[in-house]
C-alpha cells in the first residue's frame, strides 16, 4: 500500500512540475521589433513592419488607417501600395 501511495504521489508531483514549467502565454503582445523608419502593426492578425511605398492588401485598408497609412492603387499593374 505504501508503494502504491508513493507511486501516485510521484506521478502527481511530476504532473504539477510539468504544468508549472509550461509558459502561461506570450511574454508581450508583440514579439517582432521593427527598425528605425518602420511602424509596427498588427494587420489581419499578423505582426507587420510598415513603411510608405510597401505593397498592401486593399481589403485591410481600415486596419492600416489605425497606424496612419492608406492603401491606394499606385501603379499601372493595379497593385496597391501604402501611402
């Protein structure tokens, strides 16, 4: 009986240690950092570094507005760029 109790106690302590070692969540909201001249943003659930002139997704134009950018057509190929 004592062996069985010791085995169960050992298993429970290992499970407790494993759950304590697992991270509770991300350390910060944004793990990606952007260099000088770039703006860090979350667009469509992804972290992005934005700068004027980059290609953009027209359907996310409202999200770009939060960071001070607009997604407009700029070239003859019907591609959109940040302005």
